[in-house]
């Protein structure tokens, strides 16, 4: 009987029995490739392809009891890089597989080398498929790690990688990058779907069997996802994305997936000539340097995990030269902006139907929560009237469809971050006054808290100087 061809999507790794113009799983066009015949390999490596316990038919299956296992749940591999340890959840878990993704040149290899450089030499291994040992030495000297005897291996063959990890048994190892590693038993090119999936499965087996923490670096596509099959993100334990603008020195580390900790933490770094430096006091970093008393500029406080950040929101409105006005956003959801503009038209009688509206969150941060609603609307009205805010204040509040200002979570924490950065005036939801009672009793008299309950009341306060409901 003739063998039946199997096709695979290059984007998501889904298998199909025949060729399709569009993948029904991820929707990508012209992404189907014929999968190589791996039946012989599967039969020869069936027992090696998985790290889970296997049984023969005659064996008796005995389940394990979790509370009888002797495991130190608190033991983690701390790098000493405070921002990285915080995002990971107090450090690397032994035997974990961590995927570090980001744009080319963003600093993935720098962060990985700094991480392994913080451990004893005999506990580390850096496997590079993109740079030579001499190039790694140049980077190590720039990072101040020239005196560290970091073990380096420049190979891409998976068999050589497996032998090195099995023989040296490091506590933490780096594979830079996963797109360069390949299995010689597969005819596909390195970086293809089948190669990445097979190599990652082998590394997963090694990590679990030997208790090695593995860091896999990977490039991202134009859409912001890791290049290669999306199934790669399901196979690893932790997925980290390294973000930042090339024209700025600020770098952000986010956890998209973390089996051992929270996924809402944010790590902030500064790229210097000596490598990446953790920025622990980053609440006002992204709003520093903003122009004062300028129309269309408002500062708000958002939470990224447990960390408050002060962000500047800029807005611009211009008369639309065409019949249909455009709505462009950077850092917030465009549909959210359309909703807030509709509330302004209904509740505050501000009609922007003939104006193009642009909103930008400076610093490259994307705001996902609704605590910045009132700040966004205030920035839009400020540029529409060409009038700066009468109060040099941080503006907080979620806005409902009827124009009411609703409370936000952890108001006191956001206000504390503003006070540390020198702010003294705050516009807050009136419904959150109960959360501020404990906070108000401890603050100085020159701190002014303004409470508003509706959008119109907030606009009257911010643009006419009517200090309603002020509480010191």
C-alpha cells in the first residue's frame, strides 16, 4: 500500500491528511508543507521520546502519592538579577524549560549570559548555535564576566547537545537559539516545524530526567509570536517575552506562561554598555521627561502584576479631511477608545464625530486594565479644547457606559507610587474613598485627593478648577 502523505502547518504545527490553502486551526494562508516520514524514527526512539514513566504489559501500575514525595518546593535557582527572579517567581525551578522570546537584537542573549554568569562555573553551560566562542568572550568582557569560567559549546546537532548535557550535568544551561538546533535523523531544515518540535521534545526529556533548568532563546515573527510552531509554547514550562523599542534603553520582560508562578509580573531593565541593569524603582521611569502644562497630556497609574507604573497618555484630535474619522491607538485597545468617545458624546456633550482621534501610551507599554479610562478621556478633551489640565494631577478611574466613574483596584498602592515620584494631587473615583481611609490618615497635609463620581464632574474639576469633594 502506498504511503499517505501528511501535511503540517508551518505556523501552528497542526497535522492534516491533505494539502489545504488555509490552515483551519490558525487561519494562516499557504503555510502547508509535507511532513517528513518519521515512522522509523518513532519506532526506534519510542522509549526515549518521552520523559514520563513507561510500563510493560506485565508490570503492575503503582501511582505515586504526592504528599509522600520528598521535594523541596521552596528551593529555586536564584540568578541575583532581581527583575528576572521576580518574573520567574523567585527564580528558576529545577528541571524547568524556559522559552525566552524577543525581536532580534533586543537583548535575549545578553540576559541569558548574565543569568548563567551568576552561578558557579561548574553549574553552567552555554550552548550557542549563532555565535562563536570568541564572539561570546567579547560579550562576556563587556558584561564584566570575563573572569567567570563559563563553559561554552558551539554546536547545533541535537545529539551533541544531548551528550554534553548528560555528561556535564549543569544546573542551568542555555540553548541559543532553538531555531538553530536540529536533529540529524529528520530531513527538514533547522528552524522548521518538525525540527523545532522534535528538538524541544528531546530537551524537555533531558530537563525532566536530569533536573537541569534549560533556557531556550527564540526569535519572534512580525506578529510578535515565537517563530516556529505555536505548539512550542505548550511544551515548555515558562514563556517569557523580552520587549522594548530599539531607540530607547528600556527593556520589559513579561511572563506569558508560567507553571510555577504568576503571569502578570513585569520586569523592567535598562540596556547599558555594561549589559542589562534591573530597575526596581520604575514607577515614574516611563512618564519622566513629559512636557508640563501641555494640552493632550495626562498621567495615570496602572498595575503590571504587583508593580504600579506611572504612564503618560497623549492624545491628538484633528479635523477629519474625509467623511469618516479615523481612530488610531498605540498602547490601548482601539475599540475601547471608540467606546469612551461615545460616552463623552452622550454624557459630556463632546462631539468628536468629525475629528480624527489619536491616543498614544508613551514608553511602549500596553494598558490592558480599565483604570486609565478617565485619563484617556481627559487627554482627548484636553487636546480637543487645546487646554491643559488645570490640576497637575494623576487621574484614575474606570468609566461606565452611563458616564459614572467606577472604582479601581488597589488605589492606595497607585497613590503611594505617585507620592514617591513627587506627585501631590490625585483625581480618584468617589466610590473608592473607603479604600483610602487608612491611607489618608498617614499622609501629609499638602497631599490633595479629589473624588469624582461622574465624567462631567471630573471634566469640571480638571478644566475649570472647581475643587469639588477635595479631601486632605
